[in-house]
């Protein structure tokens, strides 16, 4: 029993495989061929299909034009004479670096704002145990279920009234509408896992509530904070509809909006530049993702379980 | 007892001035609760609750960009009901949500079951599988747009020039039905990782001893799936389903990036139509009316998913404590 559990949770090592032969799923009927057909082949197909668009995006970004549109002479699945021309055009002949910086700034600012308010809210709901805490938690969860596509029209008029139209600050202030509910729920889950006794002891030792939050709860909740932070960053990097509706001038656009509205001009699409732009725009998120995969998985599943 | 010993042994020492009124205020619980909830509730009230109400109000006015407009009652809705483009958008949205959700959950569950086997490089595979969900939707949608290109589609190339199944390239985005299915495929592709990873987490909480017991009782593979896996997966499935239906129904990015509602407005979803009427068309009132008509569908779908599929209270953890 414990062996099986260990085999499920531990990373696949040689030892796991030696042991996994005893697991109930591996009885005699589960022969090598059967397993290949039912597990490995479908799995390989899934991975190929899920990754193909990225592969296609990447190789297109490095293809010269004459190769990109000529499938007869050049095998389209490979790059025969790779070029950096598309990326060069993107970086030096458009405002792409600027869009990247804008997107980065907006994502970082809205993430900080959201994590800050979520920490306080989650602490109040989970640890201060006031009456009606569960209802407030439920309301915040409901807020997560209001999709941006029914909010952007009234928000646009609101932003206009505030004089924030065409100003990146508008995005920093509106992104928390979907970041805060998510982060709060994630952090409530994390705070739950920290023993309440630790706080009680600190209270007896004469610490104030805010001291407890700063010196006991927060240091213990660092993994949760990282999860919430990288998740909020990814969500704000991906956001599209608000950025499309609230920003008008070319130099203030975010990457996803700018690629669609600035690089798509006329009837002839510059596929090379478009793919290079999409590739570069994905890199920051993909990099963060590769460093924090485990946090992503835990926050995604954690938020759903809560 | 042990914990208190730990704390006193810990190098942290709490320095505290003699209680001033500020300190007292910060230890006064109602004030502290208010202070802690202030940023979150402030942000949500100003930028979520108020706009939600404002949106409903706008739906009953004839506002345009730059003009506040006047109350016109149900005029916007009456007009929309006779508008064939709106009718098609509603129909498209329902069709898109249904087909894409079924596809996502069928394939996602299959992928989760595959990943739940003992396979080499499991963590690595799981990381790769999540990629479509991490990369900004618009950017991967642009990749799909290029895959669906009329002249240079790689899919058409494989079907026509490699497999010789057809003689002409498929006009993916030029005709209504192929365009709708192209969008659905892209949406399923993007949705599989979320479903697979959340269901995988659910699968891993099912104790192997249950399968062991069923195996001893002579249950077949299908019976074990039907009688153990499915019921135990239901709570997490219901939540994942609700979120997935909500976000598919209100999808905007994918359609806007790939077809912009074309060809001939045949792939508009309610969200994209609302955007088109409200921002480029500057008919804020009409756009708001379209957005508001999504609300009954969203509420209905949410209730259906939570109570129809879940049959258990959504907030399991804290109720069972």
C-alpha cells in the first residue's frame, strides 16, 4: 500500500519501475505490447498534437520567405536555411521591444497589487475568523466566475470617466478583478495548511496580529505566495480583451494586442514576423513556467480543489 | 506544548512598545478585519460589482461612445431578437460551448488516465502537456491561424500532397462550417491541458486499495472505471466542468484572433459580437445588451454543472471540517 503510494507520487526512477511491477495495475495480462498500444501510442499522439502548433510557430519564425511559401521544393517540416531576418524586423523595425516592456510593467504591477490585497483578504478570511468570513469568501469566489467579456463595456465607460482611457494604469487597476479572486482562494488554501497553534503561541508571546502575519504566517506561506504571484503574472500577460478595449495608441499596447492589431496589416500577412512575434511573446511566460512547473500544477489543482 | 517550546527556542523575539492607541487599534479585531478586506473589496466593488450593475443599466439605454444616452426600456433587446446576426451568435455560442466542452473533457479525461499510469518522464510529460494552457491564447491562436491558412495550411499540405486524400486545399476559415469546427478544434486543443491536469490531481487522490479490492472481487477494467474512478472524480470534475463551461461560453480571444467573427459574421460568439457592436461600432447600449444576455446562460450553465453533475456542495472542505 505505501509502496504503491510512493510509486504514484515519487518521480520515475529506476527503483520505482522495479517496484511498480508489484502494483495492482501491472498484472500478468498487462503485457508489453498491450501497454504500448493502450498507453504509449496514445500518449505520444497527444504530445505531438499538443506541441505541434508551437513547433510550427518556431520553425516558421526562422524560415526565410522563399522557403515559407514553397512546399514543393522545401520540406515544410524543417528549416533548410534558418534566418534571423524575421526577428530582426520585429525588434528593429517595429515597436516590439516597447510592447514587451509595457506588457512586463503592467503584468508586474497588477501582480503585486493583486498578491498584496489577496494576502490580506485571505488572512482575514481564514485566520481572523470573524463572523460571516465564509460568506465573504464565497462572494470573492463568485467574483472569479464573472467573465471579463461581460464587464469590458461598462468598464470602458468607467475608465473613460476616470480619465484613464489609453493609459496602462487602467489595465493595472482592472486586471485584479480576475486576479484577486483567484489568488485569494489559492492563499486561503495555503493558510489553512499552516497550523493555527503557531499563531496562538505567538499571540501568547505577546505578538500583535500584524506581527504574526509578517513574521510567522507569511514566511510559512512562501510557496503559496510564489504560486499566486507566477499565476497572476501569467494571467495578466495573457489578458487580451481589456487591453484591446482600453488602449488605443500603438506605443502603449500590450504584446498580444499589438501583434494582432499592428502586425496584421492589409491583405498580405507577414507570417514570418507574426510567428516571430508570437514566439518572442511566449518566451517570458514559458521561461517562468519552466522554473516553476510544480507551483503551477499545485496552484491549478489547489484552486479547483478548494 | 511542543509548539510553544519551539517558538521560545526560535530566535524571533517580539518587541512591543507599551500599548499606544495605534497598537490597540491594530489589535482590535473588527478594525483589523476591515483593514485587511479593504483593498480586495475596494478593487472588486469599484471594478467588478459597479461595472456589472452599470452594464445592466447600459443595456437599457441608447448610449454611444461619448454620449451618455437615455433610458429606452427593452428596445435594445427587442431589436436584437429580430437581428439574424445576434440569433446566429447565440446559436454559435451554444454550439461552440457544447461541442468544445464535450471534446475537451473526453480527451482530457483520457489524457489524465494515460498520465496516471507508471510511465517514464512523468513529471516532464506533465509539464509539456500544460504548455498550451500557459502560452498566451492570442499568440497560440495566431499559430492556429497560420495552420488554417487557405493557401499554405500545413494540414492541407499533409492531406493533399503527402496522403493524397483530397485534391484541393481545405478552405478552413473561408466557409461557415469549416470555420466553426476549426475554432472548436483550437479551443479543445487549448482546453485539454487544464482538464487533464485537474482530473489527474483528482485521480491521484483515489486510494489504490480501492482498485485492489475491486480486482479481488473480480471487477473488470470498465467496471473499475465506472464504479470507482468516475464517482470519486465527480466533485473535482464538477468544478472543472463549471469553470470550463463558463470560460468557453464567454470566450473572446480565440475567435477574435482567428476569424474576427467572419466569414460573413458566421462565427461570431456573443462576446465577439458585443465587442464589435460596442467598441468599433460605438453602440455601447446595444453591445451591453448582448453582454447582458449572456448572464442568464452563464448562471444556468453554472447551476446545471454544480448541482446536476456535482450533486454535492461545492465547498466540500470547510463544510466537512
